[in-house]
C-alpha cells in the first residue's frame, strides 16, 4: 500500500479530555446537565476530513464511556418536517434521519428517552402525522411551540405563555444530550425550556454546549476554522472574535455570529431563572477540547485547505443544478484567496481535466492513500468513473495494468439488458453495475477477487470528475466513503435530469 495518510489529531487524548471536561461541567451545576450537541455525532465526516485522526464516531465513543448516565433527546423542527428537508450528506429527509439516529444510538448502547417536535402549530399536519408514527413505534414525543418575539422578548419567553406552554420533557438521567438531524432544529431552545421547567419544579440543572467548530482556541484565520465557515456558508455563519470573552478575560478566542448575537438574551434568561448567569461569554458555555488535541498543525492546515476546495466545487455544482446565483461559491472563492489556494491545488483536478482534453470525453481521477493518482476515461463499455474505479482497484491490488478485470463478454449482456429491456439510453456501465459484475467474476477469477478485496482502501480517497455525476454513481462513491468533486458541467444538454 505504500505511505499512508498523515495523522494530525490525537484521538485517544481527545476522548479522555472531553469526558473529563464534561464531567467537570456536570459537577459545577450539581444536578441535571442539558448538553446541546452541535454537529454530527455518528458521522462527523467534516471533522474527520479537516482533523486527520479524528474518527467520524469520536463523540459517540466518548458518550459510550458514560452510557449508564446519558439520556438522549432528539429535536426536530416542525418547519423542517413541513418542507421535507433533506440531510445533504446522506440524501435522506430529516424525519427518516430521526429514526436512523435512534437506531444508531441504540446500537451503541445509549438510551433515547424521547423526541421533541419544536416550533409546532396546528397547521403543521406533517408534524402531527410524524408524532403519531413515533408513538406507534413506542417512543415518547413532546411538543414545543413558537414564542412570539423570540429570542428578544425575554419577559414573555420566561413565562407561562413562553417556555411554560411547552411540554416538559420527562428525563430519568442526569446527563441529557440534546441533538438533532441538522442545524436550526431548536436544540438550544429545548435545553432552555427544560431549565425553566426544572426551576419551577425545584430541580437543579444547567446548560452547556458541545460543538466542535469553530475551534475556540485556534486563530480566526486558521484553515480549520475557515473550513468550518465554508461548510456552513448556506447558514450565513461567520466566525468572529468573541467580544464578551475578550472583555471578561482579555483573551482572544473564536466563536461564531449566531452564538455571539444570542448571548445577551441567554444571559438575561439565566438571570431570570437563577438570579445570575453562570457564564461570562458564549465561549464559556462550550465544552469542546478538540483544539488542544491537534498533534500536527501543518497536517490539519493542509487537510482544511483541501476541504475548502471541495466545498467550493460542491457549491458550484449545486448552483449549476438549481440555476442559482453564484453566492456561496463566491464566498468560498474569497476564502480560497485568503488561504492562498486555487482549485488546481486539489491534486485530482489537473489529471482529470488532462484526460478529458486528450479524449474529448468525460474523465475522472482518484488519489489513493499513498498519493498515487489513477485516471479513467470514457469508453464504449464503461463510463469514466467506472473505468477509474476498476483501474484504482487494480493498482491497489498490484494487478498489471494490461489485465482486464471484466471481459467484454461479461459487460455486453448487461448492456443489452439496459438498452433493450430497461429502456436506458446509456449503454455504458455505471459504478454499481461494475461492482456487481466484478463480484460475480470474483467467484471464478482470482484477479477479480483480489481487486474486490481492496474496496475498503478507497475510503477517504479523493475523486474529481469532469462532469456532474448522476445519482447512482454519486451514491456509490458516498457509500464507499470517497470524497468526490465535479466540474459544474453536465454530460448532456437534456433539461430533465434525475435527482
């Protein structure tokens, strides 16, 4: 396999320090702690990409160490249910992701106590239907309602007509993790509503926030923090120096605009509930220890620069698909300029474009873990992505380039099936069809068997294609853990395209 990817993050140190820091915060409040979990728990691929060594399930592994003390509450907004909002990285709607999250938590031995539907009104028919569905599945479901003037009318918020209208979420454990399928789901408001109800019941409780990015103790212009800004361009999040922390401690730390903007209101809420606020800045609310666990800063800087370029290409493709103005891509182009990088700094871009220039047809390139780059071109039998995939597996398995993993005799019956019986206009094999054919061949062909065994080594590899991928190839690469970018160009001029 040769040289492997460089590591820039100490995972073991992170798990130990993070558990310790959360435990200290729990002791500080001396009762229940509502811990708002920002970002993703099971599949934080962004963190894994910009902090090499951080595994996508780091947060959940940390919670497993205290599983007997943890209860999970999942929040989902009625607005997201009404709009059928889709989680972009997985391609599934938020309501399906709630069920997926529950299954995942349970598979790790963690207790999911309930689901709360936030921002619920009588008009939210989808939310009522989802509530009934969850209850039929044996889950406890609570309702939280919109509050007029939120978050500025503190007197109303902290009253029987504000948080007091919300259902009180019954919890049985002292560490309550509040998470959600995505941003804007009402996690913070859920935690604060619980503080209000606990206070009325005489139950001591507190609030803290666990969000990996931006990393508070890295500089504002550090590539890791700029990569987070690129990742949240659609939310209009902007990293900034926390002015409250600077005033309180004389120390420059990084937070982001939404937390800084809401902090005065949070302070008033805490003062109304407890007589005084436990925090002097939004950064004080956090319990994130990722910044002190970076073991190789240069590795993380380079990984973050590559992530910004990936986000730039992703924005270009989305804007092309939906015929949008280049708002997000322009923001990311500015970030790239700030970092002193261009799209050509993505190693797979140049080779893919060079093959397309020679063949005058779509092409693809992949960078393997040891740095080798393998390209694929369009042929009468295979699409560029399929050809690249086969050649990459041959390269990983040490199979001579002249060896054919799939004979034309194997491919042609599949093409006939597609064009004659299934009505496909494209006879070339997609990546899923290639992998199925390779799996069949592996029964009697040693080379096919060796190549198939290398699939796991594609995880984390980078791919660039010179045309926008179709949904099938896109899904296959996502399932393989391959990080794909594409030129914002369609292979054909058709107006209707499958999504």
